C-alpha cells in the first residue's frame, strides 16, 4: 500500500513538473491549458481518496481576499461590458491566474513539500532560457514564437513572443539564484549560480530591458557585497573579458548591431513622445495618464473587464498611435476595475511581505536567507508589472505568488509543530 501511495505521489510530482515546463516554455500554444486541467483532476482525485482537509487553501487572508474579489468583481462587470470579445478574453486570463496560483500552492504544500527542489527546477528552466538566448544572439535566429522570427535582429526573446515577457520571468528567478549562490559551500556551485545571475543581467541588457536592468544590476551588486568573495568575482570578470574578446573578434557584425540597438534604447529615456519607435520612458508616463483618465471617467469603479483594451483600440491612444496597453499592472487593474481590485492587490503584496518578514525575524541560517530572498521578490513583482504591454497574459508570475504563499504556510506549520513538541 505504501509503495502504491509513493508511486501516486511520484506521478503527481511529475505532472506538476510538466505543468511548470508547459507554463514557462509555452512552445505549444494551449498545451499548458491541458496540463492545468490534468493537474486539477489529479488534485481532486488526491483529495478525495486521501480525505485531505483543504482548509489550508484559505490560510492567507490577504491572498484569499484578493482572489475572491479578482474572480467575482470582473464577472460582475459584464453589466457594463462594451465588447464581449475583450470581456471574455480578460475573464479567461483572470480564471487562469487563479487556477495557476491554486495548483502551485496546493502542490507545494501537499505533493511537492521539498520547495528547494522546486526552486532548483525553476533555476533549471532559467538555464534553458540562457542557452536559448545565447543561441539567438550567436545565430541571429529566433524560435517561431518570437515576433523577430525570420529576422536577423540580435535580441533574445527565448520561448516568448517578445523580450519583455522573458525578462519578467528571469527578474523573478533572480532571488532564487541568489539564494543558492549565498548558501552553496562549493566553489563551482557558487560560480554556477553567479554565472546564472550574470547571464540574466546580460540578457536584459541585450534586450534593452531597462526596468529589468534596474532590478538585476543592484541585486547582483548586493549579492556580491554580501558574499565578499574576491576569488569568485575575479573568476567571473576574467570569464567576461574572454567572452567579450571572442565576440568582438568572431561576431563583430552582431556586436555592432546590438551596440547600436542598445544605444538607441537607453538614449530614448529623456526624449519627447512624438514617435512610437523611440521606446521612450515618457510613453509609459502617458499610458499611465490614460489609465487614470478612464479610471476617473468610470467614477472610480473601473471601466470593466476588457473595456480598457476596447477603448484604446477605438483610437483612445496614449498620444502615440498604435500604443494601446497600459504597460503597468497596477494601473491596468485601476483602469479596468477601479479601487475594488487595486486595494486587495496592495493588501496581497503587503500581506505576503509582512508574513515573510515575520518568518525572517524568527529564522536562522539558510532559512533566513531564503526568507530574505522571498521578501525581495515582492518589490520585484511590483516593478516587473511595468514591463509588458499587458500583464494579464503573464501567467508565470502566479507560480511565484503561489510559491510565496506555500512558503509562508509551510514555515508557520513547522513553527507550530516545533512549539507543540516543546510543550509535550
């Protein structure tokens, strides 16, 4: 009987790993939707046959409050929907966010309690991103999912449509590469995790992802200061010099193209908004103004699910033709759903940070470092919301939110169990 249970657990763990691969490397379109259905069915069967108490699903009050509002309020906005096409599209995203969070949270508590192993899987996926990006930069070729497919433009997009989406995910992987770097004892392991973080920075730089650079560069500097390893830092610098020398000799043309592109991207920060192609930061400022305008017109209740996209596609652009989306999750929620969802969203972030901080205060050793990295994840989550044109299709971030909730629950339970043992 024990062998059968262990076998079932192994199959469930495998299904979760496949789901993660399908979510983080969406090469096959709706493949991840099928894996979500399979995962939900597996959870239902597991809970039914093992008679598991599922009350832990509502353990985090701020998260539960957010997702209840996140599911209910958008559906209610059907009463003032102006386009059912956009409405149903956004409702579908909302439901998928909830399901991905729920599945991750459940699996990381009941099926996959070794959360460090889960984080290594995430780092493994990050390494695949790095290898794919290096292949793109070396060959000037892209996967068919990329908007640059068929063009020689040296911009790494990985498995995603554009460079922004990949940089969102790698930015949220950074703290866990940092955790393994700080806790690894062997030199070659520390070198490996430092290399991963450094490559995330280089990929962000090559893609001209200024927000990702603003996240990753300070984080890398902070990690290096904390470790204070001159030997390791020196090895990385030597490796970088050798790599740059090789590229400048054997890939001089690609290096010139990439340098010209990056110069264009970073010089555009202070330019006035008069052309879509400049990629200026001021374009994002005008997008935010656009969301606030619609928020005020809706009497602060939001224009409703999908209505923001509908309005912008009718010509209500952000002072630059063809730029439609808000490019920030916070204001995207504000325009669509008003304060009804923005307040729960803020409570979600504050609640996660507060609970992780309490674990951090009472922890020591590696657990304290992991709690610290998880706390850093909260401001990163808020910052990456400013990267994509729309945050709704970025399903991967809800895996991280599910992990943070599971981390809080597991460590609280461990603390309770430890206190119970002392009393006994």
